[in-house]
C-alpha cells in the first residue's frame, strides 16, 4: 500500500538544449562564428540529452584507475577509463573542440570552437581537460617547425584514437602538459628536472612532476633544466621505434572534483624528449600553451555558471513553497536574476576573448594586445566567481541540491578548479600587472575596447575613470593587484554587456557590479531591476 504521493518535485531537466542561450548565440553571430550555428545547436541538443548527461554522470562516478603493471609484472603505466569517458571524448573530437581551429582558415574558427566547448562542456567537465590541452599545445609546438609539421595535422584530426601507440601511426592525437613540481608549484623556474643532450639531438629527461594533466595523452610538453637553462620539451608516451618512453606514473591524484579526468604524478627515468624552442627559453615557449588554456578556463567557468543557473531556474519553475511557485517569490527572483546576470557577463566576456584569439591567430596586433591583458584579468575574475555562484545555485534547490543525484554537488566541486589551474588567483592578478608594465600596447588596447562603450551608461563611464585612476597610481601596486584586476575585469564585462547585451541585464550589471548598489551575497539586487526580462534569458 502506498504511504504517500510524490508531488511538488521538479521534473528531469533532460532532455534540454544547452545551446538555447541567447547570450551565446548572439555572441556567436556577432563575433564571426555564425557559420557554425547549426553545429552548435546540434551539439547543444546532444549535450542536454538524457544519454549524454548519463555518460557524464557515469564517467564522474567511476573515476579512472591506474595500472602500473600488467599481469606478468611488466611495467605498463596505463590508465583505465569508464567506457563513457571515451564516448564523451569521441564527440568532442569529432566536433573539433580540440585543435581543429588551427587548421581552419575561416574567420571565427576560434569563436565557433569556444561556443561548442561551452555547450558540450555542460555534460561533464573532466574530459574537457585533455581537449583543452590538445588545443593549447599547437602554438607552443610551432616553436619547433619540424615537430609541428609532423604532429599538427594529427592533433587537429577529428578522429579520437585512444591507446598508446607510435604517434605517427595513429589517426589522431591528444596532448597533455607536465610543468609543476613539488617544491615550486606555479614557480616553474624552481624546477629541478634535468635535460641532458644526447648525440642524436634528443635529450634525456630525469625528474619528477607533481601534476601531469591527462597522463594517457600521446604527447606532453614539459619543462626541464638543460645546459642553457630552463627549456621546453616534447615527450611522446611511445617512441618512434615503438618502445614505451621512460615516463613512470607513480599515482593518480585524489581530487576534490574533476573526478572523471586522470591527473597524475610522473617520474622521468631518462625519458627521451625533443627540444621545443631554444634552450633557456622554456617558460616563454610553454607560455603559449598556458595562455591558450586560460581561454578554456574562462569558457569552462562560464559553462559551469550557465549550467548552475539553468538548473536553479528549472527547479524554481517546478517547485512551490509558501503558496506560490518559487520562481514567483520576490526574493527568489532576486537571487535567480542575480545568478543570471553573472552568467550573461561571463558568457559575453568569453565570446569577446575567443574573438580576440581568432584575431590574434590571424595576425591582428591590436587583438593580440587586447587578448594579452583581457585574458589575464578575466581568467582571474570569472574563474573566481564560479565557486560562489555554484554554492548559491545549489542553495536554490535546498536540501535537494545537496544530494548527489541533483548534479549540483558535482558542479560545486568542479567550480574551484579553473581558478587554480594554470596559476591561482594571485598568479593571474600579478601576471596582469606584468602585462600592464611590460606591454603598454595592451593597456592602450584595453582602454580602446572599453572606451567603445563610453557615453552610454554613466556608471560604466565612472568605472572606466576609476580604472584609469587606479593604474596611474603605482604605489603598492602588487599589494593592490586583486583590487585593480577585479575592477578591470568588471569594467570589461560591463562594456561587453552595454555594447552587446540585453538592456535589462546590462542595466542591472552596471547598477550592482559597477555602481556598488549591491550586497555581498547573490540576491541583493536593488529595487527596480527588471527581473522578468532577466529571467526570460534562461
């Protein structure tokens, strides 16, 4: 006999369309990627479908397992993944979310790729790590033209060919990065791994890496101390003669989130590496890869913020409390609208950064200069906003959001990663200052960008003036770095919304983030915000 009736519960969100996102689609067309609209929509429908969402859940709940030896005692250093990990990877590669923009000469190729990364990343964030690394490796690898000529077509191939084999014999390749060490962390110049030249032009690499991304990748870029100083090297997992390179996996990291993805500690026992760039210029060489991962940190955070917003609004539309639907309760509308504003601001900034990347790849010096500073400040701010946003979105579901089945705990655990990856908040903030000091053209490009929005909203105009005042005062600049970079990032977002965003969203953003008519927590929007227009965007 039934003891109760189940009612007043939200229905499943799936199937839904992760590309049904006005800010994303408007930006795609505006930034030159409109030709990819059909593929973005197709991928969004697939990403929000029940099957792909289930792939993501199972890949997350069944994390990879390290197999150091086979049954006979031979060292193999392989990682086993849940089958749906490979399903996720296959779709990502087939749709060119990895390195394909580098061989696509259409305007907007990087914008289109960013949009696809954004919609597909809402299935399961973990597998986007090797996809991102493969995208980011190409500009750095080009510092060794012969390696680039050999491997770039395979890195950009739309065939996912999993398994350790000679790279040149595979249909497609995945790349990783191995930079940090125990004693140095973000201070890679403190690395102690050594690279000894061999007579055949290769190097013998010896040392230990504390974090190696996606250790089942086909090749890695790594840093090691060569006779000429810290240098960048390409190390394949399998050598041209078919033997395993001497790269030994010690363990996989037990991480807060990002569970579906393997991250490991790696030892080089005389591993064979090929020099990328010049000896002693390893940081400058690999920074090409790092800067590309910054873009994906912003995209990944924006995708997570959007996902959390959609789930919170969906719950509120289907749940009643105190005599009305949650979506109709004034205070809940305040919270949900505030979450939506944060999402739209992150997405607008993401689109502009992808557009600048596209311009930079095509040789536009102005876009390159803007990208240099805007990437650093936006990586700092958007990635830092993600955890607070995820926590508030989770709370919108109440106790239902605290249980694993809701999917919200997975989003929450994932949210801090992008702020840590590639250099945590202080690193991003200080790098922004370095760009300001060493590349005056980036400052000029930044003010040129935000200046296009001047004269439309007085609150944005005041913020632009404050940025100028902050930058003109060089006293205690390092101490004030976070404050300065935060203001720059908010002003950059505000400019994008004023120029291109929904008027209600832009107005609310300027009132809160720029004019400071806002509390500390989400849900403290001032009276007068058009919450109906804002929430219609979700």
